[in-house]
């Protein structure tokens, strides 16, 4: 998995925490099919059994329940799915993604197919953490829309994938551990605005 | 509904806002019957806490009647409950260890970024206390949406009046945890800085845990009188030198355990505010920032330091040398309210702990702005203001 850094004696830190210039290339090697040049990685420990988490994630239609920007994920066939995702300015972007490799209860790797509005690839790893539950690690590589400026704009709108994936993982944890996603809204109208 | 909303420094108003609704399966809605103004609400009132927004509803000490429940709530309509000020899920690793104020899931995902940046990991959510702690609407209102109502609120038996149990929401467990964190051994002398509600409750708790003597330190005569009523000896720091007094009173040993329930009272949560206050204190020598330093210097060798007081950022001139050389132990943290509530409710029912002495003023919710001003201006006489939504406003 990403972070197996035998080639860096004395540094076992995962690649997403790396200061080395070569980190993206190294991460890319673990991703089977690299798309884009911005790397985001985040691990979260979830106090639930591994198979339950893997099964929930593997049913991609579930992803929209905790991925804030994902409008919908529709299966095309057992390996491919169609993604509709919110973008800055009230727009949406779409792409088809395919599973490039998976091992049940271990990891799922995917990549967007040619013609994607935002090219992306990544992998989600599940590791048993005993009494603490399961460590879920997301590694995402993506091509920010319209380069640096696009990335800045996306960041302003908090649609930036690195921020978004961190928050999405927290929501996944909340949903799995508590059965709901925490909100400070007071009314249904406020909640609808928040989730918009 | 009517609710006390923050509009800016020294500007709180009772506004009409939309009633809260059930949004998540484990939610309940309570109709507030009693709610108190906390000393820490004054930090918001003084404008020291960033990430406040106009219209934020304040209040984190409240209780009331359950009027609506989500499908996963275990409460029933009509039950009377006290609500913990910490919003915790009960299902994560930390809740499993009863470290409720460290709950992983109490804060909305987007609000976790600030605390993660500042503290390394986000903490639990809090009612009515800025957006950094979740942006949850507070309890100084007619109605409140209470998340995780199956693990937080504690049901109060019929016939027990609000005022006996209201402080289970925050300050009683906070005072109790402070004493517990002091690891009191029979025969100990415990010194408590600050005779606000938390200090006064930790005095009571310390005696219940076997302390032989408690020495209370403050400068408000009325509060020192209250400490005396619970059996504490007192030091008025405006009239006596605290370190010298403590050393003499303990035969040159120093207190076995020290509790700082003062804290950076007028200090905000953010680095710039804190640095600002530290700069101020360097020149003005305020007593407030002084309390933790003084406690560490006075504490006996090998003794224990408990710090329920709220600190938000950085402190300089922390006597790390004395702390290390004397081999002290420090325990601190926001209160794991849910952990302490059941036992403390029992203690109240068995008349082992009295909390009603603290209440100096009762007012209508409509008069809350007056309550804030009064509390802010006169901390000697005003020890606790309880707001009642069903009281008619004073003319």
C-alpha cells in the first residue's frame, strides 16, 4: 500500500506526509493508473468491523450519502460507474470511472476514463485495527481544473478535492459509527442549504 | 421561538427565530424550562471568542422537557432531562473510554478543520459556543435541538425541582472532575484558585473525596464566604500574599494538590488574542494569568496539579523548570460530562451535594440581556443567573 517506504530507511511516514519531491511519483506507482499531479491522502480510524465498511464503500451508490460534492454515482457495469459531482459556480462535472484493481476487504483502486471533466484516480485501503476498528486510508491523485487558478477558485468554494476528501472521510466515519452525519443546523431549511 | 442571540461585543438580544426541528435520527427537541448564564458565556459577551456570528444562539447550561424525538432517540415525550454541554456520539473510540469531550463525531465535519489546525485533533461539539466548537444553537432559548439524545441527556425523576439538578449540565461535573484530577488522598490539603461555580463545586467535591483541608483563593468577599460555608479556609489575594500564606498554612510543605479554576478568564481561543493578552499581562501583571504559575510554585514536591480552567492558546513564562524539578503531575481537559452525570445525580438525590446555594438571580429569558450585563458588572454578588423562558419579563 502507499506508505510502504522500504526505500527510505529511517522514514516510515506515509507518502501524503512526505516532503520529498519524489512523493507523487512514488504514490503514483501504487495507484496503477496515474491521473493528475495533486496528491491527497488521509487516514481515519473507524470503530466498526472492516467487512462492513468495505461493503458499504464498494456499493458506489452509497458514496453520495457522505461525499458532500457527489450528486450521484450510478453503476454502468460491475467495474464501471458514472459520477456527477458539484463544481464551483453551481455547475456540475461528470465522468466515468472504472475499478482498476481491487481485493475484497483490502483495497479498491479506480481511475477516471478518458474525457473526464476532472481526471482523477485513487485507492482506498482498509486495514484491520483490532479493538479500535478499521483504518481507512484514501489516496487520491487528481488534475485540478484549469491549473493553479482553477485550484485556487475550487479552494475558495471549498470544492478542492484535498479538503473535500478529508471532510468526506470524517462524514464516512460519522455515518458508520453513529448512523448519522453531524450537523449544527437548526431547521430543515438550514440543513438543505448546508447540504446544497 | 424566542432565543438569546449574540450580535457583537456587549450586544446580546432576545430575538424571534424559527423553531428547531428534528434533523437526524438520534435527535430530540426539548422545551427549555431552566437555563443558566455561565462564566464562560461572558467571554463571548466580551467578544473574546472568534468564529462567532451574528445571530448565534448562546447557552450551554440548560434543561427541559422532551417535546419531540427522532426515530433513534431513546427518550420519551414529557420526560424531563438535563443536557450535557458537550455534544458526544457515544459510539467512537473516545466515547468508549468515557472521554466524551474528546468525541470524534460531535463536531460537523467542516467545523473540524479549525480545531485540527490549532490543537492537532478536533474535540467534541459544544452547545452555543462559537463555530469552532460546532456552531450548535444553544439553550438560552425556548426550544433546543439536542443531537445524540440517546446518550447525552439524563432523565430527572419527577418531583425534583430544576434548580437542584440544572448544574449537572456543566459546572457540577466540571468541579467534580477537577477534584478527581487532583488524585486526592485522605488527609490531603488542597488549594483551589478561583471561587466561581467550578471552584466552589470542586471544594465540595474535594472534601467528599477525603481532603482534610481545602484552602480557597479569590478576591471577591462574597465568593470567599461561600467557600467558607463548605468548610474551606480562605485567602483573599488582595489582602494577603498567596504563596507565603499557603506555605505557612501547610507548615512549609505546600498543598498536596492544587486546582486552578481561574484560567485565562479574559482570553480568547485564538493565538492572536492570547498573545495580545499575554503582552498585556507582561506590562499590567494581571492576576488571572498568574494563577497557574502560582499554583505550580506553591504545590508541594511530587504533588498534583489539576486545571479545569479554560485555556485556549499559548502561555509564556510557564514554570516548566519548577514543574519538572518538583516532579509534579498535571491533569486537565474539558469535562466528560456524560461520564459523571449518573453518579452526581445520585449524590444530589441523596443530599450529599447541594448546588442551589449558587443561584443568586432568577430572571425571565426575555430579560437575559440585563442578566448578562449584571453578571458582567458585578461578579461579587452575582454568582449565578438562571433564566426561565416561562417567566414574564420584568417591567
